């Protein structure tokens, strides 16, 4: 066993030694679910854990009060590695995406790796980044815009799933609101005096449906009418629809956006209404995992005996703001099994995240994150 493998064995031993300490924080976050940008209890629990192990912590970076940056600087030359943690929940079902495990695994891995770095005098800088609002708001995209990832050589994040997978595929995504404005009139007495904004929205939906044939495979457009009028006997003078547009490639998604905009403009012309467009939330880019990091994670899954499968297009695809990070620096989102045949964003997944399956996931994830970050520092 070479020196790197010996250090990885030390990581496993330390993860086991601190297992209950990490589980207590994960359980606390699970029991106190907080929505995007409101994760004050979760932030404080993770910050206190990191501070208790010697990290220098700054709360509220990138103009987000519930974000944080925890830093250990070895004082010696080396790479800068970041472990990313999420900790917001979903409405009604709480931690149905397992973010209690994501945030705690990042902090736990940082604590374990810091001890190994100190013992073996490994140079470099280790950061744990608290990234709020993954479910709604895209905190990492905001952090990218504020330059938080500048100077970082690699960033890593674990996400729980129904299977362990060292790589990822995701959609780029954008959410647009279209507001149609018409002219009110009495719907029975003199409808010819009006211009129906709801008709504009309806026609836009038909136009989008006509375009679906021409979009590439694994493209997505899904929308809802959020405002359609207030009285059935009045011509609606304002109506709104929200569309989410996704593609496996950011550049092609923006081509789709142009087509959707034309659908809106055409619908407005045909109904003699006007249409305005507004972007909601951040633009999410597709995940482009660094292949070297994928190989590190794959080898470390073998090292700890974590069974895994390879990621492909058959397993369901979502979107994540980790994608924005992967477009800026070498980065990775990988998966560790929580409960087989149970999908994210469900009550059953939430139960598992707060139960024994969650504890198993957390222990494996702490090891994999710390080992893979060690691989980067040892390059």
C-alpha cells in the first residue's frame, strides 16, 4: 500500500471515528427543514461544526445571507480545492432531495481531510462552500457571478440518489414568464372592442406544441398559465404564462429560447395583443463533469467498496446549479446511493434521508469527497 492509499485509509478511520458527530448535524438539518435563502439554522449548524474543527468561517458571501465559506490554509504551496454543500429543502416534503446529507457530507469531508493534511504536511488550501438555494434560486450560479470560484482548482459535490454513480448528466434550464396585454371589453355586449390576452397565451401554447417536433431529442419545454383573467364575461386584458426550457447543451437551449420567443411574438400578432418577456431566477447550465475528477471518484468508490453503475440517459435527468460551476472550473457532481428504486423529490426519499439509509450515505460520502479532494491535492 503506497502513501496515498495509507492516507485514504486514515480518511476512512477518521470518518468512522467522527460518524456520530456528523450524523447529529445531519439529523438537526433534517429536523429543521428550511426553504431556499432561509436556511439560517442549517447554515449555523454547519458553520459551528467547521469552526469547532479549526476552519476560518465567513458567513454571508456573494450577497446571500445564508451562504458561507470555510477555509483551511495549510500555509504551504499547493492546489485549492472546494467541497460544496447544499442544505435547502423542498416545500411540504422537507428534505426530499437529501440536502441534509449534501451539506453535512461536505463539512464532514472537509474536517477529515484537514486532519490528514495537517498530519502529513500537505500543501494547499481547502474550502467548504455553503451554497444556498439549489432548489429555487440557484445559489451557485450567483456565487459564480460574484467570483467565488475564481482561483479554485477543483470543486466537488455529492448528491444522494437511488444508485451510486461517479458521473452525471443534466439539463441546462431557463425559466421565462410571458405577459400578454390586450384590451378589456364586455364579452357578450361588445367583444369586438377588446383584444383577448388569454387568447394570446393559448395560441402561444399551440405554437410551442407545433415546435416540439423540431427540437432535438432530450429537449424539454413545459409551461403553465399563471394568470388567465378574473371574470368570464370580460375580455381578459392581461394573461401570463411561465415556461421552463431545457436541453442537454446550454448553447442549444438558447436556440430553443429564440424559437419560443418567436412563438410568443407570433401569438401576439395573431391576437392583436402585445407580449412582454421576463426571466425568472438564474440560467442553469448543463453539468460538464471534469473527467479526471470522475475517475478519482470511480477509483475511490472501488477503494471503499461502494457498488456503482455508470450514468446514462435512461436514468432520468434534472437540472442543477452545479452545472454553472462546471463551466467555470474543473468540478463534479457525483451520486451516492440512498435507497434503491426511490426517486428524489418524494416523501419516501425524505424518510430515507433522515433514517438509517441516510447515515450509510453520509458515511460513504464523507470518505469519497475527502479521498477525491486528496487526489487533487496530491497531483
